[in-house]
């Protein structure tokens, strides 16, 4: 019988590493060759918020008791604002 807590952590780590691997080229691009995320920071913020909200809802459905699982809308808003802010900052 496998330990579900370890399985969930590994799954979350895999999703996080895949997300970082996809996002790094957009954040590394210079202003002369701005990526799609730099050209559309609001859309990127909305997308980040939707993904964070969805993941928090799934965590809550599986019995998660973290702050993000208890407040999925706030989690989505914070993730969206942070993504938008970081893209506008560069």
C-alpha cells in the first residue's frame, strides 16, 4: 500500500517543476524579444489566477486543510496579481 501523502507531494512537485520549465523562457526574454507573457501581462495574470484557483479547489476536494484550500478565490486573486506584477516589473 502506497503512502498517499508522499504521492500527492511528488505529484505537486512534478506539476510545479513542469510549470517553471515552461515559464522560464518567457521570463528570461529580453525587452527586444519580449515573449507572449511580457506582451500580455494581464492575460498571464488571469491565467495564473485560474490555475491557482483550480488547484486549490482540487486540494480542498481531496481534504486539504491549507490556507489555499480553505480560500481558493483569494488564492487565485493573489496568484494573478503576483504574476501580473512580476511581468510588469521587468
